[in-house]
C-alpha cells in the first residue's frame, strides 16, 4: 500500500493491484497448445473483436469488385448502344453503385485500421502477462531446484 496526500490535506491509501489484463490464476499448462490457449483465454474478447474486424475488412474487400461491376453495368446499361455520355448514365442511377463502391472501400480501410490498432494494443499486454506468469512460476522454485534440473535448458531457450 502506498499513501498519498490529496489537495484537501487528508491522506489517501491506495492499493497496488494486478494489471488490468493478467493470466487466469492457477498452474501453468505443460503442453504448448494449452499454454497458448491459457493466455488467449485471458484476452478472448480482444481476439474475438480482432477476428470480426478482419472478417469485415475481408468481406468489404471481396465486395469491392462487385461494386465496380455494378458501376460498369450502370454505365453500359444506360447507353444501350447510344453514345450519350456519362451525364446520361449518372442521371439513370450511377450514384448508387458509386456510393456502394465508396462504402466498401472505406469500410475495408477503417475495419483493417481498427483491427491493427487492437492488435497493437493487445500484443504488449499479452507479452506482459506471459512474462509475469513465467517469472512467477520460476520464482516459486528454489535456486537448488533450478540449478540442478535446468542447468543448461533455461539459458538455451
């Protein structure tokens, strides 16, 4: 516990707590897959959000050629063999396919950027959680146990 003094003059006692995202309590799993899932479980909502954002960005990227096809269909369908120009095509419904194209392009960009920002936020948190959990696990063992059982294996990793 640490003490601090508020502007009013009364001391305030605060507690040092665990980081906002830490590993689930309990012993560490022994297999690599279970070890990874142990820490993914702590950040499951972040990973679900990243997954959904990436799916949305991919779907928007896949739908962009569809919007381009609608633009081409609008332009070629409006002329019907006549050379009336782009103004006639715009008056006959080119604005919706253009808006569709812009919407898909912007959605792809925005969703991909938000997903990247989430990954940039979660990666250091998860790295810290893994490092703390491994340090706590190794700190529970005595020096004699570590020196006799893991003499070269810890240094080689």
